[in-house]
């Protein structure tokens, strides 16, 4: 019985992830800039994930600078976004190995690189009732926010650390691979 329940919970978790429910970290710091990032939920007072009142959509990212005590939003605050993914480069505690904040499962070809961290945020948003995702870049302070690529929800993607590329893989009748600079 225990094995059956474990198997059922595993398939529920896989289906939630496959259906586009990404687990965005609610809050965290960038070790290099000391900026604090806070995920702003659309309806923070709503029920849990399985509740009929659930709306766990992340609509914006609040950026806070502890040095100046100033705060600002990544996107215009009067618009409700559906942020599916949010990440940036940081260093792991044990040296200069590059890590990604809340995005390690999309990182490949990672080697122990000694280089400066990229001053970039990577954000992926989606629209309701649309099969397209939009990738955005901004500086870690949220400046220079720009849309860089649109792709289908069914496409696979990852960050190729060694080659500083983001790779998109489309598999319909044939496999198509497209890369953009990271």
C-alpha cells in the first residue's frame, strides 16, 4: 500500500511539473550584488495548491536593495504576469563554481568555470490560453528588461554554461535545435 501511495504521489508531482506548474523560489539573495528577490503572488491570500481557490501564479518580482533600503518591481506593477521561471548566475558556497538561483534543473554542460558572473536575470512568462512562452533578459537590478525569444510550451530548453548559450529543442516531425546567446 505504501508503494502504491508513493507511486501515485510521484505521478501527481510529474504531471504538475509537466503541466507547467514551476516551483519558483519565493525569496532569495544574489550573493554577488546582495539584492533580495521576492516573488509576488497574484492572490497571496488564496488557498493552497490543491484548493479550489488556488492561484499560486507569480505575477511579478520585487527587487530590494538592502544597502539603500529601496525596492522596485521587475515588471510594471499594474500588470499581472504569469512568471514561470526566474533565475540568475551565482557562486556556490564552496568556491567559484557557477550555480543558478532556482534554476539548476535547466543547466547543462556545467564545468568549474572561473569567470565573472553574468549580470543577467532570465525570466520566462506565459499567457493564459496560449501555448507560447516568452523569455526575457534584464540586468540583476531589473534594468534593460527586454523580450528575447518566444517558444512553445512543449519545447525543451536549457542553459549551456560552458558555451554561454540557451538552447531550445523542438521535437515534432523532426528535431530542431536553436541557440541564443546567454
